[in-house]
C-alpha cells in the first residue's frame, strides 16, 4: 500500500466546539447591534471568519474592521472554551490507532492557530500530527481544496492517498475537489446533506483502521481529480 494519510478537520470532528463559537459570535456581533441566530450559525459553520462577517455585515466592511471583529470573536471563543473542551466519541482512539498503524496525520482547519493549539493541548493530542494547517496558512476557505492540499504537501503524501474526516458540507466538497477520499461525521449536519462523502457515520467509534486502509488502496481513480486540484493550489 502507498503511504497513507488522514487529515482531520477540527471543529465538529475532534471536539464539539460549536456552542462556544456560537456564543462568541453572538457576543461579538451583539455589541455591534447585530443578532446572530443559531440558523445563521448552522449555515456558516466551518467557513472562514471573513466569509461569515461579510455574510452578516455586508461587503462594505473594511479590512481593519474585519480583522478587529475576527480577533475579538476568537478571543471570546478561547475564553469560553478553555477548560470545557471534550473529545468527540471515538476520535482519540482512532488517532492513536492510525498513528500506531503508520498513517501520517494532519489537522486542517479554517480556524486560527491559537484555537487549534487550545484544542490539541487541552486533549493532549498535538504530538500525533505531523502537519497542522490553520486559517493563516491559506488564502482561500472551504469549499476551496487549498487547506487540504497544503496539508498533503506538508505531509509529503499524494492527495489521492489522503483521507479527510469532515463534518461540514463545505469541507466534504473541498476534500473531493482535492482528489481525496472523505469520511463525514454527522455531528453538525444531517446525513442527507453529506452525501458527497465516501462514507457517512454518526460517530468515529464506527470507523476502523482497516476501513481507512481500504479507502487508501482504492484511491487510484482519483488521479484525474488530483491533477486538477494541484492547479487550484498553485
């Protein structure tokens, strides 16, 4: 088997961070007289901050104001989440099993590095990942495949030999554009909206190393998608 890699999204895959992100957005935008509803949050979860801010406040927000709002929101998130984070079912055991089986592992998320560090340190899993890609490492948000392609490059693994674990439609689409296999977890979105994934599960407790190994060995058909995706990241 070719060298295989598994690329994990963070929010909704590693830990249930959604409640803290929602409250942080509500705090930050509420100070500006804007109501941020749970419905809006569900539609935007997993997107970059600039995309979320533009969708709520419009396209006329200046770059300095955009940066200020995003920084304030993320600081609120870390304050709310610190000491309260718990891993989602099955994820820690799967990470450890994959590492023991020789898979290369990466974290690839639309969130800032500080948030990634908070989660990995809180759960004691930072040492398992050979590559970490955050918001500041890419110029395009999901559904662009850029974040996953950068992760593959840093791991030294061909995209066709990578499996992405995601929970959001935009992330699943990004994985497929990258020419990668994708497993979707129904932690934040229903199964009906994640049909583009190769496998949809309710919990990572249902995923085995053997199944992931099989997905890697079946990846040859993705070479065309891989070539197209390389053009997008260049």
